[in-house]
């Protein structure tokens, strides 16, 4: 029979091979093209030709996989990847994923993994305090990503509003529930209402102002209209750092509106929630402490491996009310203890120890370390925007976060312009950027979430977009 363990000698040789290859990549990420040319046929043929029946050694197989990853993917760890919220991961997070894989704790039941479960519970409490929740009311759970965390928020809002929802589901609702969010809200909210069986029509998108933030006067007007129509407003989803422009909704005013109409107030801080750890940015989240729930994706600005999100709530019992079930086969050793069994506390049942990468990072670097790293990126964002303005680009977003959406007003009416510039930058292999539409206007978008990015990287990328603009004008 095949030995899944391999021998100790074989394991040590493979450990050494993998560590050497990964260390070379981690140490020399700058040497790679940010965006290699991608050929779907070539990739599929490579995978199919390798197959599962060839008599190849484990070492050869590992070289094949790592070679393929180096050649066929966007290297989001590169300091000149200024695209989506995909950071270079810190080394503590890498070690944590390795440790977790070897020990493979199952966090569904407390008694099976008491240390891991208590670590995640401690992190929930500490982050809840950072966001200003009453320590006596804090609860929360780790999720695989923002989509799961936002779905958790929708389900909690439903179970909070409708006492019989857990038992009767949508049949316990006699009026259409309405969810309010801005036009800039993340699409995971639409996915959440679809999964929850509510349908897209329960969402009312509120227009945004010139800062891409939700218009709160129109929000309250819409709530009143829906009540008059016989609907039942359920929750408001505010965003702290929208995916496109980094906009922050007016959390203070929204919290007051939510309280006035007794609505669940949820803040999607998947990206911008990390600002709470920076002394110069945390004031931008004023009002977030009044939220009924908050999410933050630690695999974004906190530089951790995919995927790790944190759902926090100021309602101590809502997660149990929403997810609690009993299962006779689950371990019962801890039944007499005041502990939380996570299988009855969240969407997931079997659970990986994803909280370790956040815990280990904080043990390594502390709150101060994160404050410094986010501050570095904040300052680099200020520098980026100044460089763009000096090069006669016009900024079209307004955010304290390191995100710049920009165009050239003299050319912006031509929709092909931004695509041309973006494609030129990406084709070079030297950098990566994206596009984002604002009020029907196509803009170029740069976002700094890599702690290794420098002023030299920013200057080089701005020069690239300048040269691409010059080339476009020459061709036009």
C-alpha cells in the first residue's frame, strides 16, 4: 500500500526543496513579470499532459507545480501590482498556514480544538474592542471571505427582526423586507439576498454623492416611501471603503437613521475596516461603533493569505439564534463548560484554523506594527495622488485611503482611452492596474495594498501611464 507519510528522509528532502523554491520567489518577487502572458490553451494542455498516472518523482512534481505558478498567474505580491485588494502576505501568515496544515485542527467543536477556538474567540473580543463595541456585548466568528461574512450579516438581521425565521424561514415574513445600500456596495450583498431566498428586489440602491458616499437624505426618504408602500425595512448596509473608489459612507448619520427606524445597521469594512488600526485613519470610521455588525477582510489590508474575514456583532446571542443546531454525533466533552461550539455559531461546520494567521501576525508585529504598515501605505497614497496631479491627471475619487481613480479630462470622452492605457501598462509586465467607472466615466485605478511598495514603484508606474497616454495621443 502507498505510504502517504513518505519516509522521514523523503519528507526532509521535499521540505528543503519547497522552502528553497518558495524563499527564492518570496525574496525575488520583483524579478518576475507582474502580468505574464496568459494562454488558456497552453495552460490546459500542460495540466492535461501531466496527468495522474505518470511515474514521476515527488520532487519533479513539486518543481512542475511551482514552475507553473511562477509562469501562469498575476503576481499580486509584486510591489508594482497596484490593482485590486490582493496584498503581499506577511511571513507570519505564511508560517501560520503551514502550521495549520500540519496540525489540521477541526474547530467545529470546542473540545476537539480548545486552544484554536479560544484564540479565535480572543481575537473577536480584541477586534470588537478596537471598533468600540461594549465588551459585554461582543460576539463574532471567522469566515472564509467577505461574501460569507456579509451573508452572515443578512441572516443575523433576518433572525433579529423575525422571531420565527429560524424555524419558518421566509414563510414567517408577511411583508417584503427591504435592505438599503449605496450604488457602490459590493456585489456580495446581492449574492447574500439571493442565497437567503429573498431575491434581488429586496435591495434598494441609494444614489451616491460626489464623494461616492451614500446620500443619507435620499436614504431616509426611501425608507419612508417603502413604509408607506407596506414594506418592512430590514437593514442598512454601509460601506467603509468601497471596492472601486474607497468611499466611506456617513456612518454617524446612517447609524442614527437605523436607530430611528429600528433597522439592523451593518458596516461592510472588508477593505477599509483595517483603518481602525491606524492612528491617522481611524477617525474616518467614526460611527462604526454603533453598528449591529461589522466585517473586515484580513486578507486585504492586513496582508494575510487568502481567505480570512472576521464578522463582528454587538448582539451577544444573535449568532446562536441564527445558526444553532444540535447533532447527536458531535463531541460532547465540553457540554458542561461555558464555551462556544463553532458548528452551531456560523455558516461553516467543519472549520479550518484560519484565525492563526492573524493571531501569529499580531504576536510577531503587534498593533503598532500594523499601525506603521498602514501608515506607510497611507503616505504612499498621498504621494501617488500628488504625482498624478503633477502629471496633469485629474482625480475622480475622494478618499483618505490609498486609492486613486483618475483620467485626463481632455481625452476622457473617448472610452477607448482608459482601456488603451491600462492594457499598455499590463502588457509591459512591469506593473498591474485596473479600471473603474465613476458616474458613467471610465477611469484608471491604482490601489496600494502592498507593504513592500515604495515611492520608486509609484514614480515608475506614473511614468508608465504618462507614456501610455503620450502613445495614445500619437496614434490618435
